[in-house]
């Protein structure tokens, strides 16, 4: 956990991770080394993009253990991103 927080404190690591998450639309899953962040090799990352008017504004996600309950986390992340997009569209 300490390594993970240290990775988030390093600006270059955080920018690299965020750039990777924003590019594709929809739900993305990175397990272990797939995130390309060495400190996250013991973790998984489930993310989804959100936005307004067809543009991606950001991404939200869950970081957890590699053996997380994917069947529960994936729909939750997807639903939350879609809900956030709907709220942005109506404001």
C-alpha cells in the first residue's frame, strides 16, 4: 500500500496513468502489470470514462486487489460513470 501511495505522489506516474485511462471510452480493466505502473503490479484497476456532448471529461475507477469481485465492480463503475455523464448533460 505504501508503494501505491508513493506512486500517486509522483506526478509523472500519475500523469502516465491518467493519460492511459482517458484515451479509450467505456470500461477499462488493468490487472497487475497491465497498468504499466510498477507499484500497481499487485493491484487491479477498473475504470470508466465520463463526459458531456460526446466528449470525454475524465475517468473514475476502483483500485483493488487482483482478485477483486469483478462481476460486481465492473457494473458499478460503469453505472456511476454513465450517471455522472447524465448529470453533466442536464446541467
